[in-house]
């Protein structure tokens, strides 16, 4: 194995993403050693049993010797955690995060800047519907995009740090891309935040129908509904923070979504089959593009049929 | 192998569902022989090459000797096809269908009634996002629900026919349930029709955003969007017919969906994190119910991670 990218890394927040980074960094030799801290006693105790690295009793213990500190907490917790971390970090160390929103996350991190650390926000486009330290696995980032939103107008030392962080994520199997935080938030609003909001919403709607029973919704969910329940099973705290912190871009997408839905609704009401055909036809080409880009499995039903679980219309 | 349930079956419409029934009926010995007809010359030619059964040149040839005729065409095509089939069917034979909407489908079939055949509408809650004769496979119905909507006030001969059709679908691996057509349409509006409409709509919305490029949407679709593209890849003709023929129930669900979405939108605009938490939290319990009911795979990301395809928030 070649030399690790970082001698020592520290992970704050030992949930799905934090524990996956710990596992991957060790498995792929990207870090010489890993220390972890989590605010929750329970999570720390569980993390100790999972052999993820050196679980410390305090945040200071985790971050003080680290060359790179990775904050893996919900976006709403980033500002105080960044402040606490920076107070104990050694000069020249890198501070990054994995928050799903980047404008607010970058502001939270930068507000903690003491001039001695190098702040480079980031976001892996990788995850699952589960959370907690047990949910993580080392291959989570393999083949996934990792977006860095480095600060503008920085020096050569900063540029070197961005390169090192890029090398780290590359070692974990990710494809790294840099982007402006505002652009990141607009892109993710439509590719991730709106889909999650819609999924949460349809699940609520289904369970508030008086004319259909809950048991029936579950029983006949193979008609399409169950795919939405997967997305809607994601961590509530994480998603609350995403929506509170990417308000503008999400509301913009939501406005357009509702407008487009009103047009479909009108076509259904007036029996305009041509309009429905036109709208439904172009969606097929987009599925093909997603599969061709390697962003999804081309197997029907995500390959679910092999497990005897069926889909239907 | 025990005796077949039907000596001879005929399938009209040799697409995903029709060809899957043909394959399953032969594979599980549920029919002694299978004949198939499709209006499309091209589909008939392709079906011949697939060894699905006896592909006939006319609808009359397919149905005249059949003990059970299964119409597997889009719902909008059912009325004329049922009329044509009944004109050539032998007395006492069963006429059924697989249409995703049942009130209109039942009316279409019953309007063809000549008093000599037994009409029992049906709908398998099984399918994939693909279509055409090549897309079918014999295990499609294994473990899936099949809903029959028998007519009320019929005699013992009719009841026997319902039992035989139940045995046929059971032999194909399905769990059979009977239901009133209007109830079927209300249940499926929320578990299938609305989810598909929403999926079609979000795909349209994403590709009409001027602020985000198509390539970016595809590239970062692992954030959630790609699951919607799968559902939205379903056959446009089939879905146009579903929406045109289940207007009332779909519009009712859609109205509630929009109302609920407006509440989430308001909570985002005003930063009401408690409301968001409450809504997002209950969705988790519903995912668990779907998995416990055997209606989906409990594997994270539908088990997609094994293929190196990743998900993310
Ligand atoms: N899940 C995804 O699909 C995904 C994908 C990409 C990025 N992300 C981002 O990754 C971050 C973490 O998400 P996750 O899915 O890993 O969530 P998770 O499994 O719930 O883990 C988050 C962990 O952070 C802990 N924590 C909360 N506040 C803290 C604080 N002040 N100090 C230290 N630890 C604290 C939590 O403890 P408690 O349980 O006690 O609160 C929890 O153990 C979020 O910013 C999210 O936006 C998630
Ligand atoms: N796909 C699902 O997930 C699913 C699930 C449950 C139930 N269903 C129901 O199953 C039925 C068929 O759907 P599918 O997915 O199998 O569609 P499909 O793969 O497109 O097959 C339908 C076939 O019917 C043919 N056809 C159309 N009009 C006809 C006519 N007048 N006479 C004879 N053949 C005709 C079509 O030919 P052309 O291609 O030339 O039009 C096509 O080959 C629909 O009623 C649908 O609601 C579908």
C-alpha cells in the first residue's frame, strides 16, 4: 500500500457518512489513523464496538492532532461544531464537511475561521436511507461524485490543501468535482432535495386518505408507492436541516413543480390525452441517459425481481 | 405436473404482461396450450421468435377455441377488442383482462357481453418499467397480488368460473383478492397512479429548469432523482389510458397531495422545523411496514450498492 494521504484524520459525527469515511479511509489506506467523536454517548459506545478507529471522549481529543477534520453532523449543527473544532485544531490542518447543502454549510465553517486552518467545504453524493454508525460501509463512495466548494481568492498553500483533499476522496473511490456553493445548492435542489420532499409528501398524503386504509396502501404498494417509501425513510433531522438551509432554491423548484403538476391535472380533467402522451414520452429518454451515465442500474425494478419482490402498475 | 387449469388460453396483446402470462402459464403448467394475437405486425413477428405459444394471424384464430381469453392491451383499447373477441369466443368461455383501471375496464368488457361468455375483470399488481414481448418473464407474478373484480348477482356457473380464474392466477404464483371495481380504483389511485404522475412530473420539471443543465441533472441524479426516472420510464400509452380512465380518483388524490405539499412549502418558507420533523418522522415507520409486509426488499438502496451504483443526499 502507498503512503496514506493524511497521517491522521478526525471525524466528528459517527453516523452513516462519518462511519463510512472511517471504514473507507482505513480499508483503502487513505489515512494513517482515524479518530472519531460524536456528541451522543450512545453513538460513541456503539462506534467503539464497531472498530472504526479511536473513539474519543471529547471533541478536543479527536481533532487536536489531526491533519484533516471532517464534520459529519447535520447541517444545522455545523456552526457550533466548527467553532469548537477550530479552537483545538493544529495550524495548517484542513477543516471540511459533508453537508448536503453548501452555501449555509460553507458560511458555518468559514464563520469559525481563525486564520490558522484551511477550510474546504464538501459533499459526497452518496448515501442510503439508513443512519447511525452501523449503517456505514467502506464502499459507499466508490464511483460516486464528491463535490468540493473551495473558497475563492486563496493562496498556493490553500490550493495544495484542495489537492490533498481531492486525493483523499479519490482514494476512497469518489470522482471529485469543484463547484460554486450556490450552484451546488441549485443543482442538488432539483436532483435531491425536491425528490425527497415529494417522497415525504406522498407518503403523508397516502396515510391521510380516509377513503383508503393504511393496510391497503402497504399491501398494494408494489404499484409504485413503495419506491417513494424508500426515499422517505431517510433521516428526518438531516432533511429538516437541508430544507431549512436551502430554502430559496427548494422553493424555486417547488414552485415550478406545482405549476407543471397543475398542467397535468388540467389535462386529466379535460381528457387531453395528447398532452399526457407528450409529457410521458420524454421521461423515457431521460431514464436512458441516467443509466448510460452509470448513475443507476439498468436492471428492471433495480434488479429487485431476483429477490421475488414485484412491481406493478 | 398436475392437469392444467385451462386446456387452452388466448392472450390478446403480446406485450410485457401478455408475454409474461404466456411464459408463466406454460412454465407452471397452468394452461395446456397458449395462443397469442397482437394488433401490431411487428409485435406478432417478434413474439413468434420468442417461443411464447401459437401466434395467430387474426384475433378470431386466437380466441375461437380458448377456454379463457385474457386481454392484455391498454385500457383505452379494451372496448373494441372485447367486442371483437366475444364475437368469436365459444359459449361458456371466460373473458378477463389485466387493465390497471377497473371501473372503466369492467364497463368496456361488460358492454361486449353477449350472454354466452363469462366476464371477470382483473388486474395483476406486477410489472416493470419496460414493455414489449421481450420484456416479459415467467416469474413476474410470483408473490404479487392479483385483484379480480367479479360482477355482482351472478349464478353458480359464474362463481365456478371465478374459482377457476383464481386457480389459474394462483398457479402463476399470485395471491388473488376480489374487490369492488370502484374500491380498486381508489386504492390504486394512491398506491400506483399518483406516484407515477408525480414521477413523470418531476422529471419534466427537472428538464425545464433553465438554471440547471440537463447533463448536471443526470450526473448528480444519485441524490434521489434517479429513482423517479425509473418509474417515469413506464409505457406512455398505458399511463395515458390509466389517467384518462381513472380521472375522478386520481384528481381527488392529486388535490390532497397539492394541499399537503403547500403545507410543507409554507413550513420551509417560514422555517418551521418542528412541522418538518413531524412529517418526516412518520414516513420512516411506513417504510418498515412495507418491508414487513413483504412488499419490498429491505436491502439498502434496493440492494443497488452491490452493483457499485450509489445513492446520496
Ligand atoms: N445520509 C445521506 O444520504 C447523506 C448523503 C450525503 C451527505 N449527508 C450529510 O452527512 C451529514 C451526516 O448525515 P448522516 O446520514 O451520516 O447522519 P447520521 O447517521 O444521523 O449521523 C449524524 C451523527 O452526528 C451526530 N451529531 C449531531 N450533532 C452533533 C454534534 N453537535 N456534535 C457531534 N456529533 C453530532 C449525531 O448524533 P445524534 O444521533 O445523537 O444526533 C449522529 O450520530 C449531514 O450533514 C448530511 O447532510 C448525508
Ligand atoms: N406494465 C405494467 O407495469 C402493468 C402492470 C399491470 C397491468 N398492466 C396493464 O396491462 C396492459 C398491457 O400493458 P403492458 O405493460 O403489457 O403493455 P405493452 O408491453 O405495451 O403491451 C401491450 C400490447 O398490446 C398491443 N395492442 C394495443 N392495442 C391492441 C389491439 N387493439 N389489439 C391487439 N393488441 C393491441 C400493443 O401493440 P402496439 O405496441 O402496436 O400498440 C402491445 O404489443 C395494460 O392494460 C396495462 O394497464 C400493466
